[in-house]
C-alpha cells in the first residue's frame, strides 16, 4: 500500500510575527508537494488565536487549488455553524469548480465559546446550528429550489462534484457519530475510535442509510524529518511547543480533543508524541513495517522556513522514492 503523505498548513506562527511571507511559502510548498507525489494538503480553522491559526480555510484551500493540479485538499475541520449556510454552500460550490472536485471537507462543530461570540452565534445552540447548516448545505446543492426563512432559494452554481463535494462529519462523541449517520454522511473521527465508530454504524442501520468511517492512523501526530533528530529538537523544539501550548490552552472540561496531552516544556512535548522527529530511514522502516500515513507540518508554530523546506525535501527525496513499488 503506498504511503499516504500530507502537508498540514494551519499557518501557526510566533505571536506578533509577520505572516505574509509564510503564506507565500505555503503556496510554494503546496506546488512543490503537488509536483513530487505528495498525496494531500490539509487546511483547518480556528479563530482569535495568538499564533494566527488559520481562520479562513476556504481562502487558503482556493489558493492551494490554484497553484496545484492533482493533489487532494482537505479542510479539516470546517466549523460550519459559524457561517451563513447559504453563503457557505455557494463558496464551497465555487471552490469545487475551481479545484475540479479536489477539495473535501470535515464539518466540525467547534468547542470554543469565544469563536461563536466573535461571529454573533449562540454557543449554547451549536447543535441546532450545526444541524440547520448541514440541512441547508445539502438542499442547496440539490436540483430543486427550497424554502429558507419563508422564501424560495435556488443556489447556483451547483457543485462540480455530483451529488455534492465530499463532506464528512467530524467529532469524537456519540452525538457526532449519530449526526453523521442521520444525515447519511461519512464519519471522520480524528483518530481510530472503535466504540464511537460502532455507534455510527448502528445508527446507520437504524436509519437505513449507508456510510463509512475514515480516521488517520496516527491521529493528529505530526512528523518533522531531519538527518539529526536531536539537533532538530534543539533548534526547533520551541516552535513545536509554541503551537502545542496554545492548543492546550483551549482545553474545555468534558470535551475530548485529539491527542489531548498538555505540554508545558519541550521534554513533555517529546514524551506526548504529538510531534515526532524522525530520520528518513526511520520513517521508511516504519512504513515497511506497516505504517500507512505521515503528516508533515512544515510551518508549525513559526518554524524557520529553511527548516520546513528541509523536512519536506527529505520526504520527497529520501522517503517517497524508497517506498515506490
């Protein structure tokens, strides 16, 4: 089985740093990855982040689509309750045409009240908002007009992908699994979760629907490649930690999140295994032993651009050729 290789572009940076050059380089990396056999590029969404965590994933996905030709693009997760659903349906339809159907989406509900407050949405109604938005999206992409707020609406253009772009429901809860089954959409927990996946399959059967589950083998673990991992940790550990510390600060009691392992120091981050630094030979050996996927995060937490490029080039020059059939 070929290695599923991905770039994670969430655009985190050192707080207060400039972002323009890093966005330009992100597109250069996307083009390079597309030309050299990388499987996918992932964008994601958070708001009001000190690190500048990507707040506009559809814009970045469109830019990535414009500078690539074959690579898959994922928006994971897209916080659909924060959007006007008709406008979101239009934006996704246009992006589907721009990318010739290469963009897929994982719809997430979010867990930070401040993100809802920032766009005038009621966090307490997030479940209803999620359901309403999903309903409008699916009806918008259908062939027939539908009633919305008392008036007939016909969204155009219809998506390039029929019947609609690939849309997963994300989450780590039984409620998320039941929602995915109820809408007849595939379910994408952020890591293998057999008990929650069983809830999804049971709910599919109860509703007489079909679907499937997709989850990344290594969860949200990201990989940095280096010929000298110890030296790379010494140079780059503070940047890895920059993103991890902010993510940990968003923890909400009772709300599970992928790879939840708060780290306040580089040593704690290393022990948590949410960031791994491997040599190309180590990654190749793991893949030959059964590993199926790797996600590079070449701009993590303000990582110097040359370090990000080195990691990406080691993937392209050393790892992917070694794993070709």
